[in-house]
C-alpha cells in the first residue's frame, strides 16, 4: 500500500465514515485507509505529506450537479448585478465597470433581477441608453433565460427592427415598431452575445465550430480553466456541465490531458427539437473521454423556459394570462422518439423542466423510453423541478428518475425577490414548488447544484439557503431538509446522479480521494451563511485549493 498524503485530527461524520474516524490516508489518488490518528500516522512514510486538520471537518468532495462552466468562467470578468437594485446604483456600477474596461466592445452584466429597476419597471433599451448611449451594453437576467440590451447593442446585433427566431425565443417589439431591448430565451440572447469578445461561444445554445482559430481556442481554454479553479475554491471536485457541444468537449479534453483542469467534469450533448432522434448520434463527435477526469454519456434537452418570461410550460393557465400555458420546446412525439433513441444507446437524459407541464412532459418521455427499451438503471434526470403536481411527484421513484435541484433558486432565497415569480407562477402551485422535502420523503435520488452563474456557486451558501428557506405563506408546507440531507445531496446524491456512487460520495478505502476540509460550523449555516468556509480541496489526491 502506497501512501503519499495523510490527514489527521479531523472531524468526520458517521454519515461518511465509520464512527470514531479522525484521519485518512491517501495514495495514488485513492483513499487507502480511514481510521484513528495513531493508525493513520503509522501508515505514513517519511516522504509523506501530513496535514493536521486541527479539529476541522472533513467531508467528501462536493458535486456541483448542474452548472455552466464556460458561461460561469466568462461571468468572472462580467459585472455582477445580483445585489444591485435601483437605477442610480446600477448606473454607477456600470460606469465604474466601463472605466475599468475601456474600448468599444460589449459590456455585460449578469445575475440581474427582473425587478432591478423597480417592481413595476422591467428593464428596456431606453433605461440602458441612459446608462450608456453609445457603447453597447447587455444585462443578463439571473435565470439566464432573458437579457436586455441598449439601442447600440441591438443595432450592432441587427435586431433593433426585430428578428424572426422561430418558436421558443423572442425579440420583444414595442409599439413604435422597434425592439424594446428584451430578449427572451437563448436564440434571441445569442444575437447580442455574438458581438462580444467570445462571439457567443459561451452561449448555452452554442453548437460549435471546428474552424475557431487557435488564438480564440486558447482564450476559451483559459476561461474554462478559471471556472475549474473557481470550483476548487468552493470545495467542488466534480462539476456536471449542462450545455455541452463538441467544441467544449475539445477544450475540456485539452485541459484534462494537460492536467490543467482542477475538477472532474461530466459533459452532455445539448440537443433541440430540430435535431430529432438522429441528432443523438452527434455525441460521437465528442471524441474520447479522459478516464477519471472527463466523461460524456449524457444528452441534455430543454422542455421549457422560466416563469418570469412566461415560457415555463404549465398544466393549467397562468393566473395573469387566462387561456395561456406556453408551449413545449420539444413536441411530445418528437421528445418521446429522442428519449427512446438516447436510452437505446445507453445514454443518460437530463431535461430542463421548470413548469409543472414541462415536468409532466419529461416524465412522459422517460416513460416512453422505458416502455420501448425495457427497464434499466438509466437514472434519467429532471433539472430544476420548480413546480410539479402531486400526481407527478409519485411517478418519479417508479421510473428511477433523479431530481437535480438548486436550493438557491426559490424566490426569497439567495437574495432573490419574491416578485414577479411567485405571482406569475400562481398561488395554486406554491404548495409543490421546489419540493425538496416531498421528493426526499419519496426516496427519490436528490442531487444539489446551483446552476452557476445563474446563482452563486458556493455549496455552503446553497446549503444555508436550503436550511433557512421559509414558506411563502403560513398555510404552505415546509420543504426544508436537514443539514445531513443537504450534505448527502451535495455528495452521495451527486455521485448517484453521475453514476459514480461506487467510488465517490463517501470516505471509504478504495474510493477516489476527493476531499474537502471545512473551517467553522456547518451546524450554524442555517442562521449564518458565513459560519463555515472551505480551506482545502483535494481532487484525485492532489491539492487543488488551499486557503492562505
């Protein structure tokens, strides 16, 4: 047995290792032993690094089960609008940002709330023109399903006079015959993103181009690597990306092969209705995986959008729009055939479904795949589940579906305002909105993430949000989980969703040495988001982050 790293004097929960364990021995990227300090110290050769945890808590590496690495990396150099409200505050921040980023290229802010300029005033180009009349600017909504651009940006993007994007996306037009500045869904947003330095390559619907110059590829690799380093700072050792294409696969493989990516990555092939079932074969364009570092084997669909743009698919009418329920982004017969083909190939399916109608349509597609191909351990995933009917809650477990959810998403959490989401959603849906407790009580596998950069990346912050969530009304059920249930959703739950629960998600001999050392008190996270912090991250036995 070769040991090259030991950690002693740690606090380890019985949730993850045998009771009384305080130390761990690592060799060749694998956990070699878990036990008491004396036993583990006795295994350490002279050349071995010994880390004294000083009583701090050691847990398995966190799984970020739903994020967007490329867009997240790009956001690190954007203006964070999440905490900002009011025109004066936003204007001052943008002008400082512009001064720090001289030139005439697109200035982008992200994480903007729909009420950033007031509850009765959605952003538009006229407001943004007051901030920047000549330089193009764009602000991305906190859900990444909407954006707003000033007149100059709309002109450069060629959409000031409108643009036919087909179903599912919209350049919103005003009574004056010109675009208002609101861009709904990816196809509309991408028109403005194309005038940025990245030319839309970080977009969630970017298909990929084999002719991207090497200079740009190197630039993009740097952005993705920064995203990986940011993950490591937050204790994340496995990142499940949710907007994959062959171009990203190439970037990530380059980084993995050069040992330049400090986090393991799972990457899907993102497909749309127009791709049809034959589009599933495009996953072969991804090329080879990098064992232990980069895996594919998944497809990603979008069934709907979000409530704030009335693009979430619902089973009943929107309360403020009688007779309107939105439309599925993939028609039911096409979705069923795409699910059948993906499942036949042994691929896992992950589907974005926010509205209760989208969740039902997704379950129907997964059920069709099982009926056509027979049952197997598919672990098909539903991403988000903002709303669901009680009837459909009971369909998840029998079909082996994994719930991939984000504790930072409920309105009222992570600094998000209740409005306009809760009103657009409608009170009749509140009781089963973001239903973590109902899902957990049904023994449905639950994996947590943040959808970064939609929300802050930190798992500890997300756990705080999960523990401190309050019902939107006194007669609504409490959907909170316990601290240990949250920890499981960020460790073992993520491993189950990513088909690696036989080697990650616990501290056991033979498991991958993915570890996080935490300073402070996890128990106090419910009351204080800063009660605990990551001080050490180890991925595959290598230190990927160490606090100074």
